[in-house]
C-alpha cells in the first residue's frame, strides 16, 4: 500500500476522531466561550505523539508504513499541534535551539496573524471595502 494512501486513510480516521472527541468534550463543558474541545484534542494528540514517537525511536516498534499511517495520517488528522510539538522537541533535542524558537514563533505569531488578517479581509469584503 502506498504511503500517500496510508496518510489519507489515517487522516480520515484522525479527522473523524477529532470531530467526535472535540464535540463531545465541548458539549460536556457547556462552554460557548472557551474551546475546550480543541484544547482536549491537542493535549491528547501531543501525549499520543510523544509516547508513540518515543516507542518508535527507542524500540523500533513501527515500520515506515505504520509511522506514515499513525503519525502523519491519524495524529496529523487528529491534531496538527501534535506534529508541531514533536518537531519542536526534535529541534531542541538536536541542539537547534534557534530553529526551535523560530518554529514556536512562526506557529504562534505568524499563524495567528494570518488568521486575523483573513478575518479582517472577510469583514472588509462583506462591508464592501478592501484592504
């Protein structure tokens, strides 16, 4: 089976789980103000990728195909934050401290800025103005 197919199948599973778990937690919290469902999914995803990547690196438990299915597919579909956390820790482990900090800044600041810009663009579009 091709790795692209495995990543796609895993992504379907992960996205479906994200929708189910995130919705369940959000409904359970009874909150309309804080995204508890997203937080829960990201925390579980980070715990899962930390645990599973340690097994993969120290014991060689996963084949390349299984890593594609689980890490890129399932966990990538479940939460991209898990991949971000794992990649940042790998940079630190490898002594690439400035790249780790850059990765954190890029994900937190630049992506937040892009989301803000897009929201502003939509707001101006709806009001008939342009940026």
